[in-house]
């Protein structure tokens, strides 16, 4: 995310500029209608030909915030016809409500070689209530089909002057041009941020005199050209972290009577308020009344500090049944939540922090935003950007992060949804940013041991050991099945590549240990072993696929946690069978220790072995590293799809 400084942009202006013509004239052109495909993205079902927006304060009346919007779109495929149905969201708070006016909309088509405009009738515009806080203005542009150019504009009037209208340069369809003007009075100070990974093609400013009462305004102009559609790609967090957009956060207003009001607090002030809140700081101080006797029993007789902390964690983890609701503020209060044995994230994890403190530990909350919720602003506190809280505890000079909402998480491993950049740790004296990292890598080890008889039938075992998040997800599958027995039945039924005679599971409920699943299997892959060559793929425990289809990528890769997968394969073959053309050894390394892929096949007497090791060693890869990661996956897939070639030994 890149930040634009309001002050820096404002000081670039050196003279007063009179009102100028801006935006574009309403009405499609023959050139717009002649567009049949968008060459930079031939998959696009529509393209924005032009888009313009401007937001300013009324200089009179109720001094409301006005946002003018105008867009022209070419429909290229049938999927794009839906864009003719337009919805404008309108907010409401108590007696204050947003309104929309000056709606103008038309479709343009070629009929008998001439352009025909079909205008929206005002009677076709209607309002729909959504809830107490929102309503919608809706209309359907008439006569929209493939080849149509649609165009509409409107003016949105808002009493919520503290919420300056944001702007999205990027959307689900590509745009040829998008431009936004923001007119900000000098007595309004906003923190302005440009998010995303695209570059501005216009970044200008000028001064407009006495545009808001007696105050001058800074007119800021931003634009982009040839904007690609935003497409979700593998290993992304929230789309809001990637979509090119301008956002505004009101910092301070200086009123005309000389008084000031700060809207953006310093971190110290925001945290002090949190400490005093009944649904946060007060709850952390209630542990003695609620948890004291329970915790005393839990840690009784234990002298090792780490073992003691694990006991407290496992007690809270087992006590609560999380209700799947997020939030860093307690919903029920920890007493009510504890009595009911359920609550939101804050109810559970604030209870955990309070319990650890009762046990004598220096435990503190860490506020964070989950991966699908979006990145948080680090320069100043925006508490609404947080939606989760976990516990941190320092034991023997090592910091552990804990999340008791999930029964499948071992001590020291927070839910993968929490691995989203940085979190704000709040201790008794200060607050600071801490990295949200996985307590251990997501790891899987497959050990395959097979014995082939003279007829080519294979018998043996496949033992898979799961660690970290791999273990938590597999344990969740077992839990979802209802029981180990039901899970085993489903596994045996669903396996298509070989027959499973039985399955043994170790440590299904002991999350402190790896989950181990051993399958006793049989298969007959050699249909031609006695008469000629036969093919066999040793990666029967599972293959990787390459999720990266695009040649290039402008966004980073965010795995959340490093990954590792190891295969140890052995197959004892009869003396009358031989391995032909042993596959070449493969060894690939990503730059800067970013990962590796090593694979090797050998034959020693009647024993064929294949060893394979895949490591995605980092959680985060910049866009320039994408091609190396993609190439690594290509090689993994290629090797895993290479069969062993076996044939009878000739005399």
C-alpha cells in the first residue's frame, strides 16, 4: 500500500485556478460503438471507455458533501448485459440520509447504420429499503445487449462530511480511463492513501479560492489509463489490499470560530480509551473474580512455566465453543461467556489472556485484521479496521501467540486466517506492531512402502504425518465426519486409485503431536508386466497442481505460512522385473532461499526408491518472484507426472 501525503500535495499548488471544464461530454460516439473486443484483455465481457468522478463540499445551503459520477461502458459479451442494471447505495443515520439526483442514463446502439439513443425514463427509477442503515436507488437502462454502449451519471449528496467519498480505479472489468478529482477545503485535513499495485498516470493539484465559505480548496486530480480488470488469483488476502483505490481518513477539522476537532487519534490515546472500555480493558481485569479458582486447579502441581501455560491454554480452549463470530471487543462479557461456555473471538481470547494473567504470566492482547478482512493502516489508529484479537505471552524469552477459538490448534499456533501482516500488541504501558507469523510450518510427510509379487500386485502401507496447519485441517475433516470410524469409511469409499483394506489413526485429538494416518493398501497397476513394459507413478499419496495460470502477475503471493511436503517411497520388486530408464535427479532452488524441489529415483537390487522434497520456505513473495515460483510448480507437476517404466528381465 502506498500513502499520499495531503500536506505535500497541497503545497505543490502555487496559484489560484478558475473553474475548468472537466470530465467528458454525455453521449457515445461511433468510435465507442465500433469496439468489438478489448485487445489487452480479450476475455473481458465489457470495458469502461471513460469514467470520471468529482467530490466537493457545497459552498452554501447545508454544506453537504457532493459526489458527481459519470461512466461510459461498452458491452462486449452477453455476461456484460447485467451492467445495465444499476444500484446506488444510500446511507442513513438517525435523521441524516444521503440522496441522489440528476440521474441520467442512456443506451446507444447501431440500427441500420445509424446511432440510436434510448433514454432512461424517470418513472423507471425507484428506491428500495435494505435495512435501517441503508437504502438503494435502482434503475435498469433500456435496450441493452451485446454491442451496446451504456452511459449514466448522477449526483450523490451526503450529510456525512467526515466520510469523504473514496474512489476505485480498478473493478471487475477493465477500464480505458478513470479519473477522480477531490476538492478539499483547507480547514479539513485528511490522511489520503493510494492502495494497490498500479501507477497513477495523473497526479496533479491546484488551488481554488474561497470555494468553501471563506476557505480555499485544494483540488487534487488523480487518473489512470489502461487499467486491467481485477481478478482474484491464488494466494491472495482480501481483495481490498490489491484493488487500486484512493481512500480518505479525516484527521482534523479547524472550524471557522478557531476551534479544532481531531478525528484521527494518536495510538496512545486510542489504546488508553480501549483500556477503559467495558467490552475490552475492563474484561481483562475481571479474571480474578471469574477464573481464579479454576486456574488454580488447572496449574496445581506444575512448576515448569511452559507446561503451566499450556495447561491454561488447553483449559480455555476446551471450555469454550466459539460461536464463529469475529470481533476484538467482547460481546457477552467474559463472565457471561464463561458461564455459557460460548462467545465471540474476543470473549474467548480475552478470557484466555485473563486466565494466563491469573496464572502469573505476562499475557497481552494483539489486535489484528483477518486475511479476508483487509490490511490495517499502520501510520495512525483506525480501530474499525481490526476484527480479531489473539493472546500473546512471553515465556523464557520467547513470545507465543495463542488462539483458543479452534480446538484443532496446538499451543503457539494461531488460526491461519490471522496471518495477515502485522498486529497491534497492547501491554500495560504501551502498544506496538508485531509480525503475525505462523508458529510452525504447514508440513506433510508421506512414507509409501510397497511389495510387488510376480504377477504385479502391490501390497503395502501409506503413512502420512501431518504437522502444523496440515494437521489442524485434517483433524477438522475427522471432526466433521462425526467420528474416526465415519471418517475411515468415507476415505475407503472415496479412494479411486487403490484399494484400502484398513486405516489406523494416531493422535486424532492430541493436537500437541503430529497427526498420523496409516492406510494398508493393495493395487494392481501393472496390466502388462508379464508381457512387456508397464508404467507406474510413485506419487500415489498425492500430487501437486500448478495453480498459477497467468504468465505474469502484478500482485505478491501470500501463503500465510511456509509449506513443506516430503515423499519417501520404496517398492520391493520381484527379481524378474527391472526398472528401465531411471528418471534424472532434479534439484531446483528459488532465489534468496525462497524454496526448493528435490527429487531422485534409485534402484538398489530389487528395491526401487523415490525421494522427493518440496519447500515453499517463505510466507510472502514479491511480484517479481512470481515467475520463479510458477516455474518451480511447473517442474514439480512435470516430475510428479513422470511414470516409472518397468519390464520383465530377459534371459
